[in-house]
């Protein structure tokens, strides 16, 4: 919906730009508000948090829609856009959209069997009185997933829109709408993996659920460093799936292993520096696929597992966190979508801008979301170093 609206407004603006009314109002080239200089190597220091940005070449102190330009300058049609660390949330967990609407929470009922042992049913039946045949029963209990509303706005004035259009390749309104959309998608991504920083209890993420077991003994250094310590690497290989199986009471096998991004990039090293035959990641995949019986077992990088990225969530300084879990994604193998799930009852909705004075315009966007909830906690295992303090 928002993409169609953005495109529609963009077309209207371009039609207006080519009209005689625009030419009359624009009145020729605009005078510069300040001189804009490009200095290589500068980083963005304003707007979205720096931790979300790639290194850029924009000096935030010079941001404006007007800048110095000579008569011999040519404005290229292409625009350099900011880049961010973005992943597809459904690649890591199930995402349920459009369910729950404006309700305060979404309840998923869990069931449990109540009854004696199988052997208890082998005793003699009492034929002369009340039956003594042991019975089974079931109980249900609710798993509550709270839902919260996010809202954000954008605005513009007639003069700044006309000034921006004079550049002939910058649509100010569309740019601000897209910026708002980007802010919301990056925020949802953070919540899915790290949780809502202000309320990790009701809105945890895949990495921040306080009920998940944390193992601090299997990984005591970056995995990529084990190339120089083959014994430690073999101990890790032998112990990882065993620790998971015990944690899940031998009822499930994992299908995904998340590795901090900076460590993942070193897993192309040989399994042993002394005998460089195969890579560490190749060996791990082979073993894990064989032992789980799942040819689709994945080892994936994640920036959210890096201590510098998760600092301030479950630990002030952050931890290097590895996550071994059964994603059970809906539609993938036998996945039922109920191990790790994020609810988005109302997806990003962009309302058209409105004006009270006909000159200044303001628009609002909103969405409804829940955390990256873990419904089957024993099927997720955290492995940290250094240990959280």
C-alpha cells in the first residue's frame, strides 16, 4: 500500500515539476543555503543510530536540499543511498501477519497430557464396583504474547518541496516516506532478534529470552580460532549436539546454528592449521547434517550475536552469543511455525499527509507488533563467551 502511495505522489510531483506553474514559482536556480563538500571517509553521525549504518560519505552538518553548484555542474540522475544491516526475518523464524489486529495480546494455547504410566494400565479391572482403570486427561494453558503499537510521522512544506524539485532528481516527499518505512523495518528486525530494549520481558527476541539455557563451557574463544587448536575444535563438535539433545530432553534436533558475523567470516580456515585439508564450516555442516538427519541444516552469520551489537540488552558490555535452535519454520519440512514466532498483527500502514493551513503537511505511519517469542524454550540453546556478568 505504501509503495503505491509513494509512487503515486512521486508521479504527481514530477507532473507538477514540468508544469508552467512550477516554473513560475521556482523562479530559476535557488541560492545555496551552505556549501556542500564531499570528503571521503566521513561517517554519518545523525539520524538513525550509527550502529545501524554502513560507513558513508555524508557529512551530517551539511545535510540540506540546497547546496553550492556552478553553471558547469551536471547532476547525475542516480542517487547514492545509505546501506544498513538487513536480513529477512522469515529466514530465521515464523512471522504471522494480519492476526490479532488491535487486541492487546495474542494467546496460543499449549496442551499437556495428564495420566499415569503405561504399566499402570496392565493391572486387573474391578468388575464388581467402580472402575479402577487408570484414565488419561489433558490440560491446556495459555501462552501470552503482548502486542504493542509503533507510530511515526513525516512532514513537509510547499516551499521545501519546490526547492528540492529544482534539483531535478530528488523527490523530498517520497524520500521521507521511504525513510519512515526503513526506520520501521529496521526496528522490527531489531525486536525480532534482540527484543524491545525497554521491555525484554514482554517483547523478547530470539537472542534475549531469559528462559533459555545459556552454555558457557563449550565455546570459550572464537570458533575460527580453533583452527590452531584442533583438540578444542573436536571437543566442541562432540559436545554441541549432545548439549542440545539433553536440553531438549531428546525430543528435538536443531536445524540452525547462528554464529556471530565476525567469527563466521573466519570459518573458511582449515579444520587444523597443521593439516589444512578442509574448512571448518564444511566439516561442521557435514557432521551436523549427518547427526541430525537433516540435509537442510544451516550455519548462518548474524551481527546480532556480536557483543558490540547486543551490548545493553542482557549484559552491559554484551556477549558473543551463538544460538543453536530448531527454527521449525512453517512450510519448511515438518515445521509447524510454533518454536520461534513473531506476530505483526498490523503491518506498516502509511496514511496520506494532511494540512491544517494548506502550506505545512504532516503524515503518520503505524504498525502493531509482538516480540520474537520462543514458544518451545528447550528447543533453543545459547552459547556465550565471555560469560555474562
